[in-house]
C-alpha cells in the first residue's frame, strides 16, 4: 500500500474508488441519499456499500474521530482489498469536517494488515495506491505531509511487530530476534549489543539463563540504544521475548500452549518502538532491552524446586516453570539498571499472566507501578493513541504472598488471587530504590494477541504497546 498526500482538486484525482464516510445520510447529496435509501443503509451501524455507477464506497461512521474513524477506514480498506481495487482517493475534508490524517492513515494501514506469509495459494495482494486530498484544509501541505510520514513510520512499525509475533516458533527463535534487532539497528543508526548464554552465566543472570536451558536455541540478551545529540533524558524499555512458552516442566495443557508464539510480544513491542525513534526525531536517549528465550522441556530443563540467584543477588525458589517470564525480566531489569545510569523512565512489556486477561479482558493492558502520576501519564498516552490500559493497584499486603521458606522469594504464589499484581510485585524485587517511581510494568497478555479480530486488528499479533509508548515519548517536555 502506498499513501500520498495530493495538492490537486479532489475532482481531478483519478481513482477506481473513493471512500465516503457517512455520518448522517441527510447531509449527503440528493443523488447519494437515493442510492443509500434503496439499500436501507444505516449510518449508525458498521455498514459499507460500494456503488458501481458512482464508484463510491460509503462507510457508516457516527463519530468522525479517534477509534470510530480508524475502525471505519479499516472496514473501508478491507472491502477495497476484497474488490481488488488499485487506486483509491479520500478527501480529508468530508461531512463539513477535517478528518485527522492520523486517524485516517492508522485505520487504513493497520486495517489492511493480514499475515499471509505461510499461505501456499497466494492470491497476491494488489498494490493499492491511496491519494489523500488536502486542498480545502486549513493546515499547510508541508506540515500535513510531516504528520503523514510520522503516522506511516508508526504504523509500519506496528505491522512489523505483528509480523514478528505471528511468525511460528520453528522459524522464530532467540537468534532470529537478535537478527531482527541487528537489522533494525542498521536501518536506524542504533547501537546494538547481543549477549549469549556465556555472558548470562558470567554476569550472574542465572534466572534468565535457566529458563532457556532446555531449549536447542541459545538465549539472547538484546540491547539496542538510540542516542540523539544532547539527549533530554534517558528511557529504558525492557521486553519479555519468549519466542515460545511451552510452560517448561510445569507443562501447559494442549489448549493452553496454542498461541504461545505470542509470548515474544513484549520484546517485539520494544523492537517496534526502537524502529520508529529516528523517524520521529526523538530527543531522548532510549535503551531497548529484550530477553529472547525459549521455554522448553527436556533432560536439561530447570525444575520446580530449583533455587536461582538473579543478577542482583536475590534468590528465587522456582515453584512453577511456567512463571518464566518474570525470571527473564528479573535479570533484564537488573541488567538495564546496571548498564544505564540516571534513568528517567523505565517500562517493561510482557505477556506475563493469564490472570491479566481474566481481570481486564483481551483489549486492555494491565499497568502497575509505584507512581500514580506516571500511571496517569501513561493512561493519557494510551487514550491519545487508541490503546487501552487499566491500572492494577499494588498494596502493602500482597508482597507477603511471594515469601519463600527456603529462598528470598517464590516465582509463583500458592493462591491465584491477584495473579497479575503478584507478578508485578515479583518484578519490583529487581527494581532499584532510585528507580521505583520511574518504573511501570505493562502486562500485555490480553492485548498483544487477538484470538478473534477486533477493531483494526486482524487475528494474531496486534502490536500492543508501540503506539502508546511512542505517544508517551512524544509528549515528554
Ligand atoms: N506467557 C504466559 C502468560 C500468558 C497467558 C500470556 C495467556 C498470554 C496468554 C506466562 O508465562 C504464564 O504461563 N503465566 C502463568 C503464571 C502462573 C504459573 C503463576 C499463568 O498465567 O498461568
Ligand atoms: Zn509461562
Ligand atoms: Zn510466558
């Protein structure tokens, strides 16, 4: 898909189809009203209708902004793909309103995505050319074009993240993730360091090391750095990159294992953000740290009852090898804080707990941390970018659930109560005192992977976390 902003008169632009957003049928021309009345088009539904004679694709949409508008454009582009049209035009001034280019383009690019790499009968996607018309808008062409380039950078990163998540575990393992990081680094002038298992052992990262022990694939610790001139501050992003989570010896059920390729979503989101910073001319130094590991079974697997010493010296009693993400993140958080001084913000992204899905559903990111101000700031970024977050509160009583009789803490509590929060509190053991209020834990277990399509997400990886984080960074002073 190719999207361009055109200065010409809208009527002069040649196309196979134009997208018309219908808020109120009565506001349309008499001719268009007649067309839509004949088919009982309902502007308050999610109707779409293509009229062959006028080459108009009518799309119902009751609110002309944000998620409503994005969803309307995603329905439009799916219809256009199914008709195999090649040239599309959109007037950004419709219904007596200027449609925000961000909403229109996010809807189009994210809605058009589907993962066809493994389909043998390739009905080749036709290359679609979309012309956006800017003639009647108040904003000047150049500043609109910058907005277009920014949203294209963001949405293509989201789709890249979706591709990573959707790639099956046979083809995507820690080294693959490291290779992607190297490629992203080359394309965006980032520093890139990849550490293997020898490094993990030498540096006391036994929690992360042990999770990957039974896999035939070596674990990789990925560290990308974006360094602008005279950075305004430092941001650290840490991601859970479980390229597959079988549960380990505390094996998942057959049904529970399906889709566990999505357990790399947190790390993938971090790669997605790192892939966009240069295009957005970010003024902050940003570190992207991913623990890429495969959690498998076998004679060399780590076991329930093992006690692991993390990088900061804390000992962890393993009670469940399926609570592996927190072990990987524990060491990655320690590594991040040992390697980066004077951190301003530290966020971790992880498909950490099934309990988060039970609590918040399949769309909402569970957010935890010690600073109400920071949580509110992230909530605002989520609202502005079209992601959903829900705050799960820490309290003074829950940490007791992590007590171990034999080590400092357990990796899995004996009761299921507050499963996402106790996972967040487990991670808190690996956050240094000076960083407590700078840290947020984002549990994307539900939002990262669509078991059935919703909004502009098709089945599979959604790219959860990327847009929200970029919005957060953009709004920093
Ligand atoms: N990767 C899973 C969490 C998950 C579940 C992600 C469903 C996406 C969809 C995680 O490693 C896990 O297995 N967590 C356990 C923790 C438990 C053993 C304390 C869980 O949620 O059951
Ligand atoms: Zn697990
Ligand atoms: Zn997991």
